[in-house]
């Protein structure tokens, strides 16, 4: 079973990550939620030294290939911040949906606990993950070609800028 943690000794590596919404609820396709994700990632690129090498936003999850001097810090900060923003968004737009993200004690949790981090140490594994990311929207029948899905690094018109893995 893959590790559910990013280990301290490889915290500054290149990682494939998956962030999934609790219960895999279809969540991002309304109320500007993809924009919230995008704005959060762009902020991290500008202010927290996050490098995004590939990504895709799906209806209930997102995949990233990223690097950062502090990958585990990025994961924690990103999930914590977006969770708060999404809670306000839910309360303002779909208050009945909030109960889907409450555990048995009434605690709000938007994200699944695991990010399924996989460190990328070879070019072959990197290319495999990028291809997987870019074809995810095609596999789910959102679009016919990867570059047609706006919220993907396969689309050169997407507002999220991609960092070269080799720089």
C-alpha cells in the first residue's frame, strides 16, 4: 500500500498527489469552485515556491505533479485554506450540502485524509503520471482530447502556468 505521508527526508522532492473530496462527492463543477482551486494554487506558486509540473481538476478530485522546498507544508496549508474557503462557499450557495462533509461528531471535513503521495524519481515515472493526468478528463468522457479540458495542464490556454520540471 502506498504511503499516506510525505517523509521528511524527501520533503523537497517531486511528487504526484491526489486530493479527493470526501465521499467522492461531485463538487467542483459549480459555484466557482474550480476558480477557488486555481486561485489557491496560483497563490502557492507566487508566495510559497510551489512548482506545478502537471495538473488536472476533475469533478471530485485533482491530480498534481508538483515540487516545493516543503511539499508536506504545501499539502497541509492548501487543504486547510481551501477547506475553509469551500465551507464558506457551501454555506452561501448550497447549505444542505454541508452535512455531506460532517463526520459522526459534526466535525467538518472536505478532503479525504490521504493524498496518496508518490515521489517521482525517474523520467519514465514522471511521464507516466503526466500522461495519466492529461488523459484523465478523456477517460471520464468530459472531453474528446486532453487539451480541450480547460482545467488541465494539457490545455495551453489554462490560467495556471506550468513550471518546467528541468528548471
